[in-house]
């Protein structure tokens, strides 16, 4: 008789089970939003926006920071503010949301896709070093899901080769490396506040940087090329600077309502990150006891880990199953509102990363060839996506400890009945499906 819910057995959790939901708001958010609505400042460097910008930069330990429209233009502006443009090579991890690489092509740079570490899915520093050429100008580190690469080695590598370090922090608001906030480690960082993120305003983005010159450039880039001006002044700067600091650009601002909801969220962020981190460490300890289940590596330098997704790996040699089978069976057991998935499609085969579909990218034959993602080999990314990687949205980690126990029990149930999982007629995740956010 079938034991697993996917085959008609009794699930560990029925469909009626109440799981935590995301996003979260409270009465204070509603009051802040109403206050903005009743005011005559709805946009354009409003007081709530700067209040949030100063508070968020301070929380992450960055000198300067400012809001922008979303995390995609945040990366775009990070690159432009560093003067990165036509034919410059930028190293990008092969597993990330497509925007990290697409933003490079949008400034006419060449994204060079680099493989990831098998146990963190973050950029492999050795592979990055091997990919450096005379044309390399920058490395984008994506602090992916809920793990970090060796940031000390990466920062050293950038210094040695005179490269800019850009941090894509879209997944890790509230992560700290040796007590230093992510986003304050590199030259410029970019953040997303899209609905699924751990700090959210539905849509929205942010940049952080180390110098006032860089801040003026970012300001100008997000505000139609205007030079910085704020009243009252922010980050201890002058109230305004002259047109000589300005750069050609468009409008990438956000609204006071978004800033208000972000301010509310920021008040809850650290507590939520700590709850997720505690639950993740607990769940990892439970999973480590199950044969064939491999928790992700957490480096000792990580002093607080934020999770956009909770992830783990299957030892596919031992279990002889793949992630598409395992996640389908796990979803049937748990019925969580956010399903277990496979991690992002590698960017050399991702349905949403197609730089050769835009004629404006066709700067010439050599450039066209250089941006073709198919030229990169990414075996570790492929294995994570096609076979070993398991991922679920961070809201799972906001449940009570007894619910986290149920998650561990469900994984154990599948491993105890692995023959049934093995027989499921489910092939590897289709390439080019790009379902994950
Ligand atoms: C790693 C990463 N970078 C950049 C982005 C882009 O952010 P946005 O959706 O706000 O444009 C995302 C969004 O999911 C992301 O996950």
C-alpha cells in the first residue's frame, strides 16, 4: 500500500493546515500609509523616503544609500555609476535571477558566467579568478538564497586585480559577515524590495555605496540626471551639489507610500531575520541526521544569515532520486502555500535570459558572440537545478518550531520510503521554464 501522499497515502499535513503567509503588515503600516496619503508629498525625495534610506543604510552598516525603482535598475545603476560600459567584462554567477546578468548587457558590458560552489550555490572564487581577463572590470557577487561565499577571499581577489565588487543583495536583507552588513562590503550594492523579498514594498529597490562621489552619481542616475539636492540634507552631506556631478539618465525613483511600507517593514526586519535564522539552523540540524540529505554550508564568518529561500541538497548518488521527484512528493505531504521548487535555471539555459533576442544588443559580431550564454559551461549550476537542489520561500521559516519539526519529519518520511519516490514518473525540471521568482 502507498505510504506517500503523492501516491494516495495520508499526508503529514492536510490542506486545511494554517501555515505562515507572506508579506506581513501591521496597523502601524496602515497609519504610515494614511499619513502619506493625507500629506502633499507623494514622491520625489520625500521625508519618509530619506528617513527610510538613512535607517536602512545604517542597519546594514553602509555609509550612503538611496531608494530606486527596483532591484533590476539597481544593478544597472550600480554598473553605470562605476563607469562600466561597452565591452567591459563583468563576472556574474551562473545561478541567479536573470536580472543580474541582463543588467550587464543593458549597459553594453559582457556578462561572463561563472560556476558556483556546490555547497553554497554562491560564486566560486577559484572559478572567478580563472575567468579574469584584461577586460574584466567587476565581479557581481549575489548573496543567493541563504548562504554566502568566502567574502574575505573575494574582496582580496578584487583588490589584487583592481576590480570593482558589486553586491547583489536582493536575497539577503539582514545578513552579516563578521559583523559587517552585506551591501557595505563591496563598492556598490543593489537591493530588491519586490513582494517576495524579506523586506518588501511590493516593488522597489535600493543602492548602497562607500563614497559621496559614488552617492552623487547614483542619485543623478535615479533622478533623470539631476544633481543631488535634499532638504534637510542627508547622510551628513551638503544640501546640494552642482551639475558637474550629474549623469544622463531616466526616472528610477519610488514613491512615499513604498517608503512608508518599507519603514514599517524595517522595524520588523531584524526580529524576522533572527527567527528565520534560528529555525533554519534548527531545521538544518534535523536534516543532517537524515541519510542522503545535505544541508547547505554556513561559513563561520557569517554572523547573521538572512534567507530568501531555505535550501538543501539531495545526495543523488545515495538516494537515486532527483529534486523534481522529491519536491513533488514533499509538496503533497506538506501543502505549504509556497511550494518546494528546484533552484534557478542556470543562466546558460534560462528562458528569461536571452540577450540575443534584442537587436540593440547587437554591437557587432564579436560582442554578439561574447554575450551568447550558451558558450559557458556551468556543471555545478546544472546539477543543482536538474538533480540535487531543493528550495522553498523564506516564509516557511516563520512558522512555529512544531511546524518546522513537521517539515523535517516529511523529509524523513520520503527518505524512509525512497523506493516510492524513485518510481514517480517525473523527469528533471524542464530547462527554460524559469518559474522561480
Ligand atoms: C538575485 C536578484 N537580483 C535582482 C533581482 C531583481 O529585483 P527586482 O525584481 O526588484 O527588479 C532579483 C529579483 O528577484 C533577484 O532575485
